[in-house]
């Protein structure tokens, strides 16, 4: 088995010219002028495409790549990605409409989420996307609404597997969970279900997210294939698709290393050989942040600089209200710094200072960078937070304290 590539949390995915970071070939002053805003998210399509290429180089061609729109639903980005991935996973009616209007064929759009409202179930049936059903009542509602509408609902079961993702990362399967139907209960349902009332597609086995341990992901894949085979064996009709989850993480913090996709791909290749039932149907991996997180930055301006009892604070026009995940309040237990740099002093090591960068909110949680060594940070400079292409504006409390919302651009 090959060794993981030891690349640290990255700040080298963008071009730098004359000390300026370039996103899609444009420096921050130019983006600021284009947007008429001095705080923004900027995404580089080439970096997204490079991540997608990495996936395709390592993962067997048989396995399709779907993008989980929740990671970054900025419409121009989603529209661009439509031609680079083979499907979209959506988690709300709004995301569903975005996916449908992107031109992605509806057969390649799936709708998952633990508490779908009746209107969402009806909307999904009318749109013709695959409903990833997460409870027995949701299934009966889908059948009932399908009956009323005269449309067969397209159904896949979201399975709460009995196994748990090993190692770190966000676990979303195993034990009691709000997601999906427990595998043991599903095994009772499958043999007796009235398949005439639905268009049955298959299974969605999602076990977690943000995992950087290839061994843990391979272990989850081994268990997922075994579980899928058991479910297929119990299903008296044909199974068209199995979504084997996602979970590929990206390095956010110092000391974290990039996931090595090569052994994951080799293991999947072996599994497809071991389980012909899966080698002959559609198999999907669905990824969010792995595809987009490294392609985005959050840029704000340093607007004040002050010293409090010997410690230097940079005040900025950006903050937690735009970027909750960077503040450490979106899934982290202890806050760690994202990679941060002064975007107009990229190649310089001069006058490094230990500083804390904060936003305008009246809470100590509004910290963009805590005690970080930054190059000669001055009022008017650009503070750039890397790894910001996923779970940014739409995962942040933008109305908190009434400051302006943030703008986005993709190039
Ligand atoms: C069902 C499902 N799919 C995909 C994702 C995307 O996760 P990530 O962005 O870590 O790839 C999530 C995350 O919560 C999820 O719940």
C-alpha cells in the first residue's frame, strides 16, 4: 500500500504574482473593484476542477461522483460543476430547484435530509428526483402523495448502518441516529414492501464526513459493500444504484495531511471485484467539501490595529457572521486556526507579528485568526482565510447584529 502524501494544510493552491494572491487570475484589489465590496468570498473553478481530476485519477471509473450542493450552493459554481460531476445531492427544496435548473438530468439528482416536509416530498416527486427516504412515515407519505399526483415516487432508502466510521471525522451512521432507517429494520421492510407503488432505485449508505484517515474510509467502504450486498439479496426487485457515502476530508489545520486517494481507489477496485452485484449497477460517491473547500478564500480588510496589554489585535470588516466555520463554531470542539495570510504580502517574510484578527461582533467568538504569525499586518491590508470554499456564507448567521451580508464571486 502506498504511503500518504505528506502535504500540510494548504496555502499553495492559488497563483501568487508580485506578492498578491490571485483567484482565477485576479488579485484582491481587482476583485474588490469588480464587486465594489472589500469583504468577499472568491472561488477558483480551476482548483475545483483539479480536485475532481484527482478523484477521477484514483477512483475506479465505474464509481460516479456526485456533488453535495450543501457544501457550497453558490449558483454560478453549481452551474459550472454540472459538467464536471455526474450528479447532485440536495438537502432542501431550494437546493433541488438549483440542481434541476442547472441542467443536471433529474435522474442524477437525489434529495436526502432527515426531516423532509410534506411540501418537499411533493416537490421532489413532481420534479422526478430520487427521494432518499429517511423514515417509514416518509416512505408512506411519498407513496400517498405519489398516488394523489399520479406519479410513481422514485425511492432510495437512506440506511443507518450498524457500523460506525472509525477514527476522527463527523460520524453520521452507527448507533441511534436521526439519519436514515436502521439497517436491521430495513431488512424487515425490504422483503414485504409493495414495489408496485414506487419506482425503486436502491440504497444510500452515508456514514460520515471530514475524514482524513484513508484506513478509516477503506474500512467504511468494506463494511458498506458488505451491507449493500446483504440489502440487495433481500430485495425482491432489481436494485439500480448504491450510494456508498462520501466523507473525504480536506486538511484545515496545521499538522493535518491530505487524504491519499490512491489506496482508497485500489481498495474500491478490489471490492468491485469481490461484489459483482455492485460492479453491475450504478455506484456513487457523494462529496461536498473535498471538491470545493480548498478552492475558496474569504477576504476582508484590516480596518484598525490596536494593542491590548501587549497583544496586537487586527480589526477587520469580516467576521463570524460570514464565516462561522472558521470561528470554530461549526463542528469543532476546540477552535483551531484555518490557514491565514496577508493576501497582498504573500511572498514576504518581513516583520512577522503574532496577532489576533477579529470581526465587528460583540463576542469573543468572533475571531478570524488567533495568535497567528502574519507578515507585517497593517491597516488596509487584505486578511485572507484559506480553505473557505465550503460551508461559508450559507452556513453562517449572516443577520446576526445586522451587518451587511457577504458577496461571492467564482472565476
Ligand atoms: C448526506 C450527506 N451527503 C453529503 C454531505 C457532505 O459532506 P462533506 O461536505 O463533508 O463532503 C453531508 C454532510 O453533512 C451529508 O449529510
